C-alpha cells in the first residue's frame, strides 16, 4: 500500500551522539513526513553516505570520534551543494560561523524548539530544490530562517503559529515596524501543508494606489496606458499557496470591497477583463497599525476586518524580548560576518550592556542595520564599544537611569546625584575649578556604574566618547606633569 501512494519521503541524516536529543528532534520532524536516519558518530555518517546521499544533513559539531568540522569537510569534497545545517550550543557560535565559511548552509542553537527546527529544515530543503521560489528573495536573505529566541512572549507566538499553520484560516499579524511580520507569515507557510507551493508577498504601502489592483489581480493587455502585455496578479501566482498582504490598512477602500468579494468567493477579475477566474489561496495579513482603530476611523471596512481577523497574532517589540535580544544579535553577527567575509564572532561585555539598555524603536530591523554597519565598517573578532554607531552609542540618560533603577533600586543614581548637586550654600573659598568638579562628577558616575562608561555617560547625559576623551586628556595631563617634575 505504501508503494502505491507514490509519495517518496525525503531523506534527512541527523548526526547526533546523544540518543535522547536525537530522538526528541526526530519526533519534532515527524509532521513533515521525512525519513530521518540517526547516527551517533562522524564515521557512521560518512559510511552511511557511501550508500545513500541524503537531501539534508543535521550535523552536531561535537562528536565522540571526530569534529563536526571534519565531517563537513569530508562531505564537501564529494557533495558541494548538499545542504548541511550545523547544530551547536550557545557558547559555540564562533565555531558555527567558521562552519558556515566552510560550506554549512545554516545553524541551529541547541536546545532547539520544535517550530524552529521544522522551519529551518523546511527552508533548507526548499532552498535546495526550489531556490527560485519567491520566499527566498525576501529582504535579508537566507539568514532569516524563522524566528530566534524563546522568551515568554515569543513562545505564545510560536504556539499560535503551530496551531494555525495546518488550517486555511486567515491569520492577521500585528506589530510595530521591524518586528518580523513577514518572517511570521513565512513561518506559517513553511509549517503548513502548502509549504511546497508559492509564498507571494505584496506590500500594499509600497505600491501606488492606482496600481495595487493590477498587482493584486493582474491585468489584460490594453487595460490602461502602459499595459502592453497581459500580467499575472499576486492572487494567481499564489494559487494553492499563501498570499501575504503586508501593511493591509494602507489599501484603498474601493479595493478593499473587491478584496472582500474575492475572499468570500475565491473569484476575481483581472483589470480590463470581464472573465472571472478562481484560485485557492491562504491569506496572511499584516499591519503596524491597530486595525480596529482603523475601522473606527473609517479607513478600513468593518466587514473586511471581521473576514480577515480570524486568527490574530501580535508580535512583541524587541524591547519586550530582552531575553532574546543578545541571541538575535549573535546570530545576525555570525551570518553577516559570513556574508561580508569578516571574522567577527562575539561582542565585548560593554557592547552587550549597551545593547541591553537601548530601547530599539526600530526593533529587529534596527538591530540588523546596526550590526550590518559594524561588520561592514570594521574588522576584528570582537565587536568593541567604539564600533557601535549612533544613536545606539548615544543612549540618553533617561534610558540608562531607568535601567539602573530596575537593576539596583535607584541606589547608584541617587549616590551620583547627591555627590554632584549641592543644595546648601557654600563659602567662596570652597569653590573649586570647574574641571575638578567635572572630574569628580564623572568619576562618581563611573564608580556608581561599576566602571561601565556608557552607563555613566547616560547618567551624566553626555555621549560615551565625551567621557573617554576627558579621561584621556586628564591622563595625558598627569603624564606631562610627571615629565616636568
């Protein structure tokens, strides 16, 4: 009976020496219908490949007989394009970066959640067999294969994605700009039965209003000035797959009525045509606005809202995902270092402290841009404080003082304030030169922040570079006096 089904399972080789971990990860992959073979050593993996060439290898870096890097190098000698996903612990990200330089396609940080593993495996298999798919052309490239982080807000998102993926019900994603709404849509598509069909994204805010209908439904030749050929619309390209409508609240009210009819009936007409066509698509919508407020303000149809707002997913901003932020930063650093041919593999402790204090109003997209700036303009293995561009390097005093209050109950900032500000009258003879007062205030702030200069600069409401410059000037002055003596 199995042979009559005509369905050939895709072969995945998992190289993992801890049997319990291997069994758990194999169970995670069961819904994907893959044939997963587990081996516990590098030698067994290479022997297996003499008989069977899998479509994907999940490779642990730490094996009992040889390193994962040695296995990867052996695989690449005979199979240059075989996708290999490295599995590594949190402290081995720099090794994973090196593995990607030697041909690994992606890496997973263990312990790995079920949805993350499935999405990564789905994307790796999809990229290997259908690299021309539009899902791979999203901004940021192959490094964004699913979400990163297991904070409590994101665990809730993962559970909704997992539950909604198998259904055809419309998902409405909300969240601030840069929180990963398109990543969420792709995750839903990748975990759904439609994962081998097209994923088509249409940004309603990026297309002129008079062209959105044509982009959505297509047009026939001569439908309007410039329509020299017939054109497929997004709904036709997404047939049997997923259609992602980003920034949906930017859509014109007239087009919203046509979209509503299409959702209700599954039928549409190309611009300039009287012919009715039918397609089967699954909708995922997104907006960075509050859709219900848009309805109340008359900018979004209420009937369309109720038709689309079936399964809502609210993506948390990065500032509410403090437990995830550094993990995301490490992953971005690793992937961008590979892309730019650089050797960065870690952040200094000062940079990590600085990142934790920043509120990231641009969310993950802002973090991505900051790390891209660092990697492109600098070289080395460790990201230092001097490499961080503004405005992250110029955090306001209010931000840092707020963080310090949370961490230490306002005690340190109170010490600084008492030492700097004098509320009682002082004698004229007790007045000191301004540079001495300034030096004492800066030193008090640094001491209160346990030597962390960026935090001290925030309390004093100046940039860290100002503090560093003054400290260097005072040190040079001391050196000059010693020479004179």
